[in-house]
C-alpha cells in the first residue's frame, strides 16, 4: 500500500497487489487515513462528496491505464494523472470556465491532457 499526499489538498491510499494497482481511496488532507490500530484504512470512504468523486474517477482511471504486460508504465501514468489533482480547488473547468458547479470543483481529469472538467461538462 502507498499513501500519496498531494500538497495540502488530499491524500490517496493506493492498494497494490504485486506491481498492479488494485484500488484507490481519496480523502481530504485533514481526514484520518488510519484505523484505530494504526494501519491504513483501505475500506472507509471520505466524509466529503468531492473526495468520493475523486475516488470514483481514480477507479475509472485504473481501468483506463490497464497494461498487464507493463505495470511500471501503469503506475507512472496513474501517478502522473493523480498529480493533476494538486490544483483541485484552483483549476477552472476547461469547458465552462467556472471553478464551482453545484457546489463542487471540476473533479474529472482527462486521461491524456489532464485538463479539469466538471462531470456534466466532460461530455
């Protein structure tokens, strides 16, 4: 398991099986990512809707970046994609130009360009 911290924005638990990423859980920077016995909590979702959306998008990204014969490329591509969330609350949507829509920032990141989009603007 890896704990990836992106500035003071969010923390992402990356659960791996061998060299393959199995699942991810995104939580807010100030949220607790450990269980009572001090282990990484890989089952509890974030208390915040925005980070639940990021978790959902990360799961989709894992499906997009599947290359079983080259797991090192998958990990590098996924971490590069994940790093685009460092400006989660600062980057405007590339379609509508707004930062907030329905109370949420643009939580979707394009897999190739890494541009930010709201869910409703990405189609």
